[in-house]
C-alpha cells in the first residue's frame, strides 16, 4: 500500500477514480491537457517544503541555494522559449499573472479594454464578480456579427474614445489567429500599454504556429497548463523596463512564498516545449482541430467563424435544437467531456448557452489523429441526435472506451510515460 492509501484512503480512492475517468473518457475541454510524468515528478517533489519569499539572490529565508538555481533555470528557459526580455515565473495561476500586470500598470478606477466575456474573453478581463471588474473600469470590445472575427475598427474607435491605460488582447474562446500588430498600432496611437494574454495558445506560439505577441506587447501573460502542457500555474513576461515594477507587484505586492515545486515543474515543461517533438505535437493539435471542425460541419453543425485556425472550435448548437448545457450533459453520458460556452450575440444566458467549446490538446497528447477526430465528430453527432435513447448513449460510451483503450494515457505504453 502507498503512504497515501494508508494515511487517507478516501482521497487515495478519489484520485484513483479520477485517473480512471481521465483514462476512459474523451477529454475535449480546450483548456485542459495531460502533463508528463517528468512534470508531475517535479511538482510532487520535496521542493514543496521550501519557503523562498523574494527572488533568486534576494530571499527573505535561508537555505535557498538550490531553489535559487531552479527559479533561474525556469526564468531563463522561458525567456529563450518566448524570446522575451524579462520573466516572472511565480504567479500561482493565469488569473494571478493577469492581476500582477493590472497592479503594475493601473490604479483603482483606471480604465482598460479587454475582449467581451460573452465574445470569448476570460473571467479576469472584467467579470463583474472578479477583481478585474470590481477595481477597474472595463471597456469591452467584441467580434463582428458578420464573420465572428475581432472587430479591429471597433477596438480603434473605443480606444480613441476612452483612452484606456491598457489594452488586453487574448481570449479563452476565440478560434482564429489574432493580429497583435494591429493591436500594437492602436495601443501606441492612444498611448496605452499593450498586454497579450496567450493562456490558451502559448504552445502554438512557441511552435511558431500562431504569431507571437512578444515583439508587440509590453506584457505577455500565460498559463502553463493549457497547450503548453506544464503544471497548473501562470507566468508573466515583459519588456525589460517594466521588470522590477512587475516583480515587486507579484512579491510582496500580491503573493507570499512562491510554489517552488510548481516552478521546478514549469522549468521541466519549458525544457519539453523547447524539445524536438513539441513542434510536431502542436501541429497535430491544429490539424486535429481542423479535422474535427470539418467533420462537424459536414454533419450540419454550425461553427462560430466557420472553422478554426488553432486548437479549438466553438460549436453553435442552435441548428441541432439543443442548448450548450444540454449538450454538455448528453455528451457526459456518452463519455465525452466538453464545456458549454456562450457564442457571440448569444440569445441564451451563460448558464444555458447556445454552444459548446471543443479543443484537441488533450486527445492529441494521447496520440489520436485525423481518423479519430472524424469518429469523435460522428459520436458527438450521434449522441445529440440520440439523446432521448439511453441505450444509444451507452453504446457510444462503449465506443469511446474502445478508442481510449487504443490510446492509453497512464498505463504501460501510456502517452504520458514518454
Ligand atoms: C485560462 C485563462 C486564464 C487563467 O487561468 P487560471 O484558471 O487562473 O489559471 C487567463 N486568461 C485566459 C485567456 C485564459 O483562457
């Protein structure tokens, strides 16, 4: 028996159940992924025991010789990977990474622009219950009704009208390429700081499959656990001139001790992302997303913006006569995990939503390819059409398990063991 099994059989058993869930279901949540054994080993290490408030060479505690090197390695690897001048690897999450930039750039009551949450923006870009919507004045910009692409003209008009301190470019549910050069022009026209949030697409940016904001943005934030496939956490990158202000906004500004075990795991993930297989992995994410999107459209599903350039697609379910919430529940019964998602100009409230968001980073980590994507689209279609027949849903669930067994995750030959 393992130490955990002896000390806390209840939690041990829940972890085992979760392992089985991850192994036997199709994970299509666009923000999720399966990190490697090496990343998990670093994250589960004794580094969790170390307090290291401060930064390498300037700590408030003794005994930091080893963790100093770990954090320096993490910072240098991130700098090289993203080609940026300054990096802070301490934010506990993507939202904290964003918070640290807001604290660096703005005072309470200042205005900033961010993508409308109903059009793909993230909670940390002005949700009324989030700090980002409570402390600051948010001016949301949106996508065009005609093609669901960011309305760059509207962004410019709003920027000229409101003169925000900062403009944020980045999203949680936007399936197309983002033009940082245009945002950069607009920001400099109105004297705003430009922040790019690449939480979802960081892996694609590293692989060169999506333009990098690094040459254009003053600050770039990202999570490390989405396409980047590292441990759960965030990082912030910026131009050299903002470096020391940013660092002191993170510590002592908004966090105490850094999670050194997570920072070690981030370093491992950056090493993997700089490795020879990463570009191939990211290209397969994109080709899988395109294959899945194409087959869904063949089957009469309507896709926001008519397709995808990246790792995700937003499916408008209106033509199929179900809401996003209903589809999420139906697919759950069929062994397929997705999240309901508002579509631009959604007539339904966010709790119901007209769409689902589907992403391919996790199934691509399992080595699934174009033919599985075609099958997955078929299974989604059959599940929604057969939603009133429990037998049909069960049959699909069995088929999902067959696919999962063919592409094991954690066992012998499992993809995360490589
Ligand atoms: C996921 C995400 C974040 C932050 O995520 P956390 O859950 O706080 O780690 C920030 N911005 C965008 C655009 C995201 O998609």
